C-alpha cells in the first residue's frame, strides 16, 4: 500500500523529468510561502504581546498539544533531520544509542520534572525564567542566582544557536546554490524576524506547526526511498550487502568495537534533558498540570517515531544515493534523498520541514537567551526599575545581538552540526540539570550549593571538552561533579529558612 502511494505521487508529479533542485522556482515558492506564514504568525502575536509574561511564557496558557509538540520541535532541531541521519549514514545502528538515550531522557523529563516545575515556578513568585526561579526558590537577595546561570545560558546558547544557523546555511546552500556565508544570513534572518516580533506565543504556535511538518517529513522520506528500492525487505538486504557493519550496534564507522566509555557517552545524551532551558520553559507555560499526562503521551510518540526514522534515513541513504558522502557532507543525506525522491512541489514542502526544525529550536534558544539578558542582567544590574514595555524592547534588541554573534561563530561550513549541539547540550545538562533536580526534589538544597553546582558543572564541561579526557562525553563528569558539589556545599551550609521549606512542601499538593 505504501509503495503504491509513493509511486502514485511520483508518477503524477514527476513525469520523468530531470530534477534540478537548485534554481527550481516551485521549491523557492514553497520556501517563500512557508517563511511568509511563519512571519505572519509573528506579526499576529506581536499585537497580543503586552508584558514579559506574554513574551516569555505566553501567560501560561498553552494546551497539551501545543506544549508537547512545541517542546519537542524546539528540542529536535536540524540535528535530528541532518545530524542524526548523517551519523547513521556513517555508523548505522551505532547511532541508535544516541536515539535511545534521548528517548529515555525525554520520558524522564516529562514524567518527573514537568509537573513539579510547573507548580514550583508559579508558587515561587510566578517565575518567568530558570534563573528567576532559582532566585525565588532560595529567596536570594544577592542576585547571584540570576547572574551566574545567565552567564552560562548566554555562553552555551550562542553555541547552540550557531549550530542551528550552520544547519540553515547548509540547507539554503543546497536548495538555492548560494554561497554558505550568504545562505547562513538568509536562514538566520528568517528565525530572528518572528522571534523578534512575536515572542513566546509566536514561537510556541509556529513550533506546533513545525513539529507536525517535521514528523511527517521524517517518516515519508525513508518510507518512499525504501519503496523505490523494492520495499523494506529488499532495502535491508541491499544495506547488508553494501556494508554489513551498519547493522552492528557495537561497531563504529571505522570498524572498531564500541567501548564501554563510548557507549556511556552516547546514552548520556539523555541526562542532558534536565538542564535545557528552552525545553523546561515549555513545562512552565502549560495551562495546567492536569494536561501533562496527555502531553507526555503525545511527546513520547513523536520522539520515538521521529528518532527511529532519523536513523533509518541515514541507513537507507547509504544504498539509495549513488554518490558516497564523506565528512560533514554526510549530514546532507536527508536533503539529497529528498532532492532525488520527489518532484519540486513535494520536495519544497518536505525541505520546508528541515527549515521548520531549524527555526523552531533556534527561535526558542534566542528567546531564552534574550530573557536571560533582559531579566537577569539588564533588570538586575542596570535598571532595576525598568518597566515591562522597556524590558520587552531590550529583549528584542538582545535577540539581534545574540543572533549576530551566533552567525559569526557559524561561518565555518565544515563544522559538524551534531558536534556543536553536543557541546552546548553538555553545557546545559551539566550546569543546570543537577541544580534543577536538587532544587525540585531535595529539601535540604541551599543557595550556595546550587551556585557551586552550576559553576562546577559548566566549568567542567568547558575544560573536559578542551582536553577530551578518556574520550568520555563531557556531560558525564560535568553532571556527576555538579551533583557532588551541590550535595557537599549544601550539607556544610546552614539549613534553608522556614519560608523556603514551607514553599517546597506546598509543591505537589497545590492544584495548579
């Protein structure tokens, strides 16, 4: 049935013509239409953005579907449609360990963190950002719990956003034949516009649309490719004949055996979820904790199927594409398969999903980084009496500045998208994951302990990445050392005040 559907689409629209992706008017029109729609949403929600709660959390009124798909779309950027398939193209099922780690981490985040964070952030002074929550949670008057986290948010989000812009550059370079440096400006400009104008409401609504587009695109490409090769059975046989090691999950691309440290490093992507501000903010924005079970089911279905399809794309691409891909070019496997599979009108729609993936995450990252600057630097250190309108405009200005730095860092077209994401992912996971978990679940945690944990986790990642000790992914030592630092410093510190403990005890019993 699937084979007939795919064959029918291609027979009706392809008509045996040579397909030149570059300069094709229909693909350009599809991209322009998509970008125009996203910008129109931004303009619409510009009229509804009146204060900081609207701009950063949508006034906490997102439903289950928008929350779940927005969270996953903002998580799964171009690295899911380009980075993971590229890794699977080279490594086969060995890339599946990242997917397994991510799936487990996603479930744990929704199951253990979402509800408690949603309740606690509202009880703790209606906190709008992660640093503001930490400050309110511990009643910090020194502002260290606003400034220290904000520093690491800005550092790692600039790196993370840069990876998205690199993905956008490669996309526009492939689609339009533009020089990479021009292409990255085009992709970044699209993201910045509707983030700048619409804020959280625009980002969350567009993320919902983008999440739907990403889901169907990542399923249809490997399915139609396999059908064109004679079905999944014939495709599996062809892959096995071409390179049998692709079906060996413990075999690396160079043919050597995966070590225990390398396996731990791949699975460790999962623990990074507890510290990702652009994902956690979705939990803070849901209308009610009663909607979280439904949101969790939606999110897990989306993540499981999408990650499985991403790995499949890379493996099918090894036999579908006639020209082998090497190095960073492997991360264009999805783009090239789409190029060869579909006629222009369909290819334009499918490739718009790649742009959707990039835009959804980059916009969320820009928004959180802007909130860190406006709320945690500008209002805390520069103008404590700044009103809501002023803060919204400062946030918009910081979006432009942060995006400019991210574009500059992304000018190297030879950068691996997955490597850039891994670095930023580790930074957030190690700096904020232990701090958030201990703040949510350990009553004895103190302000000094959290500050120590954030600094130790963030610095460990920066140092470990530079020296690459033992070949272990830097998130593992960063996460562990951060937990230890929080525990030891909190134990030697004075117990938290009674008011802090009272608020902690309310969480889980309130009906938010």
